[in-house]
């Protein structure tokens, strides 16, 4: 990208008719997005830069499982059929599975689908035959499938060997060189130099030691590597045979032990079976031949293979490899479940929006058929397009007699509308349902974690919204692709894009609308009441999804980095314990070593004890409490201070590690680094986790204003709010809060619910300002204004006196 493009200048061009056509740039989107400050734009740019330097998202989730073998642990991959598009997935795992297959269908899935259709047709054909024919057909079919499976397994094994032919040849050549040289030197010592060593029956000769270490141990190590390749690489990852026999947990345990832990355990086990004991085979593998005396009892072996220390070392090797495998498995599963529970639903929501944008982009390929087709979406009749409206009363007027209208619900969440919820609080008292964990998602299975990993890896692409949409690896390119998509979708004779065009993606095969998809489209694009979308609104909607995608990707990568750091800390403790055990086996007094280290630690604790305590508190903050993610806006304040009712001026989280958090002040863009231990002692308000912000303001009317004017004022403000569905979710309350007869006014409070969270505090304050401006002008039109009476001037206090009143900004006070 050139430097001129980096300046985000507006571009104007002419279309084919010679009319000036305005194209959007990043500057236009940022300028019309009051929720985004300059600091947030800079943080997003730094996140994009980090994404280019980091690897795949799947590298930090169940690290032992290769990406191309993730499907082995996904029970959905072959055993479950994806639910119909109109069916709501029951779990996050199912939703991620459906979205992944929908956005990135694989060839195997298509072949599996065709095979299922073929088998179903065969089953239908056999169903008309007699019972004995059915049994014969089923038996023949099972036999044919078994033969086919064996044949496929053999083919996979041949492919597996051919793929590793070069590496096996290289290792075998090196091992053969070592064995040949060692055998030659041993023969030279045995036959030419009178076989030194073996001065006593308990000692072994030098030639025996050379054969034992550089020949037989190389062979046992080679056998361990072969077992690893066969069991893990082939039976676990290439052909999911062990998965069916021992289950996913033990299969994943084997996969996590891949490398030196598995080889060490198998090497120790082979040594116990082949190189331990008093038997002739353990002393000399070729004891039965009489041609070469070097491989018989004439080459003294001593009591090495009978020693207790040797057996202890072999058992330690087996146990150590198994312990490391269990550690990897436990920590990998724990970290995987933690990431899944923390970001599973958020990732599913982001991928759902990405999938919708991809469908809209695919729709643009059929522009001619779109323009010729008559498709009218009636916004008055479609329930999905009703944005928090009151249900029309029936002719009998029964609903008007109800205290609470339970049919008045939020179209997006399906929950009772906020205005009705507030009315319940006013009439019956405040109540909040206790929060309980979803039992279905409490313990994430291995399949769910691997499915999350597969879905997360789908974001490692330059085309997150499909190739039909275009490149979206940077924000500028995403905006460019968005506006090109808008122009392809828009009818030539229409100044704006009709939502009817986009709603075609919600059509089902029977010609009816998929109500769930329509709701998702309305939630994402938020068209006007007339069903229109301007280019700016269209691009801003896609830009919001792009930012969500980048932020969740950065958050997952950041958590993976912190988990890797925490794992290194656990490794230090783990291997310290292992070292003490090894020293104890070798006869070293490990307690003396531990006592010396403890004395050193106690001595240092007087100097750095406080620092260690703060560091530990910081670790608990980011690893256990997890009060914020990268990209969140937070407000830090003392626990005994009340939060500001108008929103707190916050800090934007730029980076998080185990010990420090980098913050950017939202108002000025100043960057600060604070230790996690310091932040642990304060109250942290996460604005991004505070959705659907509730805003309120107070209006004063003269006490002589009529009731009809007060009610007309409330209805006018409510209509003003409902006419802006992209900003406001509900007109929550309009109530009398104070009557000041002596001062000649009454006070009413207006409570509104915004669609944005407190993260977008700029958008909240701008929207609130628009409503207040309208309310102020309305009071002048209705002649409802209130003029405060003249107050006497009190000169009892002078500037500089100790008792003079001091006023401080509430936001500054909340920040401490």
C-alpha cells in the first residue's frame, strides 16, 4: 500500500452516465462512527500488524494435535448430520460445526454426503424385498464395507510410508553408521586388544559397554520411534482406529505424549523386556550362535543388567514419560476448555455474521436474476422486522386491561421487552434472576475444543467473508470490498440498496422466509423503517463485523501467549520435583538441596517479598479472574467509590501479558503500562461487557403545564426514539420523579436503552444529545419551558476560605 492510500483521502469518481459517484474510505467510516475514537483506530491498526506477525490460531489449543488431523477428534464430522438451516443448534459446538462446514466445505464432506445418499437409495431399494433378502443384503453390505475399510487402511498405510520414506532413510542411514562403527571398535577391542575391562565378575568389559550403549540402545530407541510412528502418527492421527477402540481421552493422551515423552516411556519399556535381568538374551541377543564370541557369554557382561539402580532408571524413564504426557494432556485440556468457555459463543456469533456477509456476497453474483425477480418484504407483517413495538390491541380490548403485556418482546433475544421489564420492577419490585451455568456447556468435551480450534483456524485467511466478497485482510481492503459489494447489489435505478434484495438469502426451498435468518440480517444491517440501506450504513455494518473478528482473534492469540507463559512456570515446578526424585534415586540427599533452596528463598523474601506478592496477585487477575480482553475499554476506580451514572471515561486495553497490561487513554490517546498486581486492588468496569447501555436525563416542566401536554411530550420523544432503530433499542420509562411546588416545577425522568454497549461511549453520548436536543425544542413548541425564579445572592463565603464548596468532575473522581 502506498503512502497516499495511508492518508485515507476521499475519492470521487464518475460512473458510466457521467454522474459523480462517491466512494467511501476509512476516514469516512471513522468520521461517521462516533463510537470509535482515534485511540481505538490506532489499537485496531496495531492488532492488524500483530496478526501479520503471528501464526495460526490453532497452535495454542491442544498443541500436540496437528491441524490436518483435527477432524479425527470431531464426533460431528462423521457421526452427526448437521441440523437443518431453520433449526437452532443446541450447543456452541454444533453451531461452530455448522458454520465451519457452511463457510469452508471440504471435499471429504461432499463425498461423505454423496455416499450417504447412495446408501440411502440402496436401503430403500432393499426395503421392498423379503426379510431373508434384507438380511443377506445387510450382511453383504457389511462385508463389502469391511473389505473396503481394510483396503482403504492398507492404502493409507502405503501412503503413510511413502510420505516418510526420505526421513526414515536418513535416520536409518545415520543409525547404521553408528552401529557399524561401534561394532567395529568393539571387535577391535575384543579380538586385537585382549578385551580390556571385566577385572571382576561384577564388571563388564569395554567392548560390551560399547555394544550395549551404541548398538543395542540405538536399536531399542529406533524401535521406540517406530512404535511412535505406527501408534500415534498412523493409528491415532492418520486412521482413527484407536479412537474407536480406546476413546477420545486416551487417544488424545497418546497424541499429547508425542515426541520425547512417548519415546522415553516406550524405550524404558523395551529395555525392561529386552535388556534387563539375568537371562542370556538380556546379556547377549546373539547368545545362541557360536561364530562370533563377542556376542556370547565369553564377552563378560557383569551385573549391570541386574542392578537395582538400572531398573530404577528404567522405571523412572517410563514414569517420567507418562507423567509429562499427563501434564501436557491435563494442561492442554484445561487451557482448551478455558478458551472454549471464554470465546466459544463470541466466536460463533462472529462467524455467523461472517457467514451472512458471505451469503450476501454470493448473492451479488446473480445480480441479473435479482433485478428481474419481484420480491417484496412486508415490514408491517413480518414479525422479524418489528423492532420493539407494542402489539396492536384486539377489538375486545382485553390486552389493554393487562398490567404486563408478555407478547411485547425483543425481536433479537426473544426476552421480554425492557419497557415491560421496567414496568414489572415499578409494580412488583426489583428482582434479578439468579445466574446459573448452562449444564450442557459446563464441561467442554475434546470434540468441542477441537471444533473450536478448527473454527478459529478459519479466521486465518485473507478472505474471512468468502472469496466472493473479496480481500479483507486489512480494514482499508474490507471497506473497499464492502462498497464494491454494495454497488453490485444495488439496482441501477435505485439511489439506495433495498433490504428486500439482501433478504433473498433467507428464502427456504419452499419459497418461505427463514425467520431466524431475517432476524440475523436485520440485527446486523439494521435497515430503516422503509427497508433502505445507504452505502455508509452498509459499510459500517460490515466494518463492525470485521472489527469484532479482529478483536476476538487478537484476544485468543493473547490468551494463548499467557497460557504458554503460565505453562512455563508450571514446567519449572514440575521438573524441579522430577530432579529431586532422580537425585533421590541416585543416592543424593535431595532434602538437603531442598532445604538450602528454601533457606535462600526465605532470605530473599525479605527483600522482594512484596514484589512477589504483587506479581502473584497479577497472575490470579489475568489467569483466573480475567476481567478484560484486548480491545476492551475499562474504567479503573477505587472499590469504595460509586460509578458514574453517565458513563466513565475509560482506558482501552492494547496488550496483556502475565505481569503487565498496556492501556491507551480513550480521550487523549496517551499510552500507559500498569502492573497486573496494581490493577488487582481496584474495581474494574468492563464497558465492552456492559451491553445495551441504559441512559437517562431529567426534564423540568412548569407546575402549571397540563397533563395532556406532558403525555404528548412523552409520546413524541418515544416516537423519535423508535424512528431510529439503528441507535435505540427501547423507550424504557417516562416517569415523574419530583414535585417542587415551592419552586414551581415538576421533574420527569426519561430512560432509554441503546443498542450499543458502554464500550461505544461516544455513540451513546451523541445519541443522547440528539434526544435531548429534540426534547428541548419540543418543550419550546409545546410551551412547557420552566424558568427558575430569581435566587438571592449569598455573600457569606469568599474565595480562598476553608469552607468554600469544591466541585469535582464525577468522571475524574471515578477514575481515582
